[in-house]
C-alpha cells in the first residue's frame, strides 16, 4: 500500500492544492495532480477531496495524504466498495452515524504530527462512501492500534460536534473487556489516577504535582472471570477517556494486560506456560449514547475477536478448577 502524508507549512499556506501536490507531493504535473484528486487519491485532514477543490488553497497545518494505490480508485465499482465495507465490519450505519468493529492492527486516524504509511479506518470509511453524493465521515473518538472493538464515526460536522459534546460530558457508556495478569484483590473497584503524557517517551505516566498538563483518569472495574492466580478477565467502564487509559491504569496497579509491552511498570514477566496473545488483551465491547438525530438512547456491542476468545479458552484449560464466571 502506497500512502504518504505531509503537513502544510506556514511558507506553503495559500498555495493552490494542485500546485502544492506538484511542489511537495511529487505529482509530475498539475493535470496529473488533478487526476489523483478526481480518482479519490487525495485527502485533506482526513476527508477525500473532489475535483472542484483542486483550486482551493491549502492552509498551514493541513494534513495532506496521498493514497496512490487506493482500492477502486482507477475504475470505481460497487463491488470494490462492497469489499471495503466488508473489511470494515460495520455494526450499524444510518444517515447520521457509523459504528465499526475495528480489527487489530489498524489505526483510526493519525494523531497530529504522526506519519502513517498505511490506510487508516477513516480512509477505508471515506472510500466506502465515495460514491454517495455529498458523503463525509468524521472521527468521534479513537482506540489504540492493537485494541479491537467499537469505534464511532459521524457523517456530518454537526453530528460530530453533538457526539463529541456527549463524550466531553462523560455521558456515553464505553465498556471494555480486558485480561489482566494476576488475581485482582476485589470483585469490583474504581481506578482513579492523574496522568500526564510524556512527550519524549510517547507514553502516559503517573503525573507529578508540577505537571501542568495532568489529567484525571477514572474507570470502574468489575471481575468477570478468574483464572486462579494467573489472570483475570475484567469489564472496564470508562468514566474518562484518556489515551491508553486502561492499559496504563492496569499497569500502575501491578496487573498489566496480558500481551502488554509498554505499560508494565516493573511487573514481572508473564509466567512460563501461561497462554499468550500477540497484542494487549483489550477489546472495546460496548458503546451506548444518545443518537444525535432520533434523541433516543442507542447501544451496540461487538463480540470478542478470535484471538481473545482463543486466549480465554486456553486460560480455562490452564487453570480449570479456579476459573469461574461471575
């Protein structure tokens, strides 16, 4: 997959998009740049650009992405779109929202300043709607690349703002299932921490008193199944939604997620013979919120993916006498 992304500099602001594509992105000519745009290969700030916008001026900070081998971009067909939609595992879609069950290994959209060389969830959704007149897709929230499960997208700026407002007010239900190392001491708990983002290490850490950018992180945890002293399946309901929140909060308590590589905080390695998983054992299982159009409360769930289901089956065999469903 040939995907490249650039950020427009201050010196490049106010240049026509097609001219910018020639100067910065390597288009052989303005006509070739227009061809890229016409065939849906050019995205600005995550949104596909139409041919009528080739003459629009770029602004400093704009993220311009080129997806040269985008599926279906040479000869668009309904079959190509259907294939993309099948890959997306769409849980629900209507005129206002799209709810997707994200597979492991795909990012939702790049963070500011992050260089990404493969199509993102947003790219694939834009591609799926490319034949729908005036269709747009907007990210409402994100989950980590190696976390599976539900992600919510909006189909208009107004819907996006409505949903983001709900998330800011902490009213949606965001429920995850995770497998942590060891046995939690209680059947339920509230995790509260002050976290700060380390810009050098690119990870969350427990905040110091002097951290001006510290943020509160809160989650409610309930034990679903115990596997002796080896591991515990938990349900985590987010109150706040910080980057890597569940992973860092579990690690801070000495119970990192199985498969966790970054947020271990000195926890011992996973015991020899314990079933393994090739990524953090975390799945965005449930999502509920007020629908922006109908004003009704809606909820969605996504079943555990195959790798987590296999992990649980192996853990039950590993400690069959101790496992119990609560």
